[in-house]
């Protein structure tokens, strides 16, 4: 039993040193988040803060553009007489 004690102490002392020497590979930096403050309609005090990354903002812009194009493409179909526009 006494012979195992120095081995156990040595294992406890050496293990953290080995872990500290090994460094994790550098990871890609996370995208910077930017926040915009959007005022709430009808209120001078209440504002909404929206924080998004650049790629999320770009995705929202693309999605909004596609929605506008789809609605504008459908407009002539919906304005067939006798249905007024």
C-alpha cells in the first residue's frame, strides 16, 4: 500500500502539467454581433434592441427581398377584372 502512494502522488502532479503543455488549436473567431435599436411605434420610451451577426443580417435582407419580389410577381394575377386592385 505504501509503494502505491508515491506513484499516485506523481500521477496527480504530472497530469496537470501535461494538460497545460498541450494547447488547443486556434478556432475561427466568432462573428462580431452588432445591435440596432428600433423604436416602438407610438412610444417615445420603449425601444427594441436587435443584436445579429453580419451573416444573419444578410440572410434577413435576402429573405425580405425574395418576399417583395414574390408579392410583386403575384400582383398582376390578383388584379384580373372584375376584381379591382
